C-alpha cells in the first residue's frame, strides 16, 4: 500500500494566518556570477519560531543572505507545507508532523529537513475544573490545525488515555482545529474547554484566562526533548541554490546562538517582531513564561520525529512510512564545524 496523507483541507492562509509578503524567488545571477535570488521564508508568529522572529528583527538573515528574505507567516504547519508545494516559499520553519506529511505526500521528493530550531514549548491547557483525562470526555479541545504537530500530539495522548477522536470532531473528545488567536478568544468565552497549543498561546491561556496546564508535552518525551520546529527547504531550491541555502543556515545558527547567549535581548527582538506582525506584542509575564518553556537548538532531535510519525499512524492520520532521506544535515554540519560547534545527527 502506498503511504497516504490525511485530507487536511490545506490552504496557504488559514484563519487569520498572515501573508506578510509574496513573490520573489526567481533565479537571478549578478554580473559577477553570485546568486542574487531573494529567499522566500515562511514561519509562524509563535515563540516556538523565535529563531525566525529574532533573525528577521535583528537583521541576521539579511546579513547572511545579502538582502532581506521575503516572508510569509502561517497559523500551522499544513498551510506552510502547502505553500512549499505551490512554490510560494523556498524554506519554512514548521513542526515535525507537517514535514513528515510533505515528505510522504511527495514520495520523498519535495522537501528536506535541513536543521532543527526548537524543542519543547507545547502543552494541554484546560479549565480549572478539569483535573484528569477522564474529565475530558464530551469536552471540546482545540488544536491549531487538523494534522499539525499539536493536533497529532493531542489525539495520540487521548488514545493512550483510552479516549477516541475522529477527524470530523466526533468521538469521546471533540477536537476542534482552529486558528490559535481564535482559540484564545474561544477559551476566554467558554466556547472550548481547553487546547493543545504551542507557545506563547499555552502561557497566554493560563495568564489571561486562568487556564490550567494539564499536560506539559515535554513530560511525555525522553529527557523532555522533542522537536517542535524544524527548518525545511524545497528540494528543488536546495539543488539550484546550495550556496544560498548554506547562507540561510549560517543565519539560522547565528540567530540560535544569539537567543541562547542573550535571552533578554532575544525576548525583546522576538516580541518586537510579533508586535509588527500581529499588532499585539506579548505582555512581559507571558514573554518570560514562554521563553522558559522552549529550548532553541539546531539539533532536529531526529528520534522524536520518527516517534511523531508513529503517533500520526496510531491515530489514523498517516499510513506507515519510510522516512529515510527526509534529512539533509550536511550543509548545517559544515556551518557548525566552521563555528566550532558540535555536529547534529539524523538518527
């Protein structure tokens, strides 16, 4: 049987997903023969994508690429990977499950994971009256999008608790995929009972609407480490512009180093970029809480990606797949070696 991708109802922009720029990406060479192509870069207005937020705000991508990338933002991974398929973006930050789905849907041809970006930073936040998995029976729980990383995590955890879900929102627990900003409002108004979401939304549900953390996803993984954000690139773009992709990775590594060496500066930069994108920068309490819950790393934590694929299989969102070839970490390891930093592994 050929691997299948669940029908996720993909769209380039979902809900209030933001299109900040488009176009570009044409193959261009200067008179000196250097690559003058403008990179089109996707990411989410989430703290789990702070590598992109900080890299853009601090001009790190512009410095390494020679000119500012054209950026698109998305609410969740399935929309971002559909933009990859359509050629609207050349590279994008995305969670593990959408990366897996893109690889499977294209029979291993469309994308490569070229770096990790973040670990941790996702949780199930619920009403204070909910104290156990059993209390979720008959309740409405939101996720960012059907088939995205948090959607798979929620459905798999519920399955482990003996609770059934389906893609139509039925079952023992009613999973409601929706835009993260909508989730904040719906939870505050009592329209949903909880949400499995990434940062900063998890912390905001607690701080702004008195939600309670029922499950910290980090507690479900060995050593608390699991990939929540990868950097993927269109395979065609990687083949045509290897030097440009390496420059993109140089920016990725510098942005990661900056976040980990100057957390206060990184918080401010990320929040400034969030404010320009959404019109609503985070309050300091939420900003501090979110950064405490996310680890920024170039390591893709490959073992957790394989486990995520198994989780998607277990909840009926993916048939068994062979993920051999999904990574191309050679360029990243060249960049890391040049900076005297340890190499990362694809296993």
